[in-house]
C-alpha cells in the first residue's frame, strides 16, 4: 500500500471513530428528557435532574445554608400539599422573581420558584392541624429517582437508600470471600 493510501485509510478510520464517539456522547448525554432523567415526579409532573441542579446552583449562590438535592426534592414534593392550605397565596412568580433579582439571581428557574414557595409555606405551617397536614402530604404521589434516595411517606421526606447491589456484612467476615493473598506469595 502506498503512503498516500495509508494516510487516507487512517483519516477515514479517524473520522469514523470521531463520528462514533460523537454519537455515543449524544446517546449517553440524553439529548432531551429521557425516562431516567427525572429527579422527582410529583403527582405525575417530572422535574429533571438538570432543572434540579440549576435550581440548586441558583439557590446556593446566595444562601448561607446550601441545600442538598435531597432537601430540595423533599420541599418540592411537599409543595402541592402545602399550597392547598394557602388558597390566598401571595407568592406569585412575579413577587418571587423580584426577590431573587434583589439577590442577584437575574433569571430564576421555575423549579427555584417552586422550591422557594414551598420553603416559605413550610415555615408557615404552625397554624395548620398536624393531622390534616400529614393527611395532605400522604396524598401527594411522589417518585424519587433512586440516585437521590427514596420517598418516605411516613416522614414526608427523601431518605438515603442503599442500592440492592451493595451488600453490607456489618464488618464481619462471613467466609464468603477469598482471603487476601499475602504480598509476594505465589511468586
């Protein structure tokens, strides 16, 4: 094969590899909201992981106490139940946007607005009968992406969960694994 032919063949392979890499990257990055892209579904309404991340970044840009995704999901999941106790809700998007702009969050996301509204409602539940509040929270249909934990209806919160594939033996040797080989053994 001539050097020029080798160069052309190599270039074609490089282009094919580049195209395959680009296709794989697009597939793995999930162009669009894939089924597993949600962070939480509240009453069938999905909040994507990227929207949750954006809201967390916006909130944490000014907050003295940073929020974790789990605490944000908990507040977002409680939102619909809490809103039902405040029918004369003065927390319009416009009012909240104005407050965020004062904190240098120029374009607050919808998820950030919902989170802030829910947090304000959570702080105003003192006049609500706890049994009524618990009943309302139990009615909310919540599905949390396992990446963030699981929804505990008893506490109305996201709790950490251990994936099925992680097995803990409590630090005890159950004899199921092979003993570690001594360094230099078997040489």
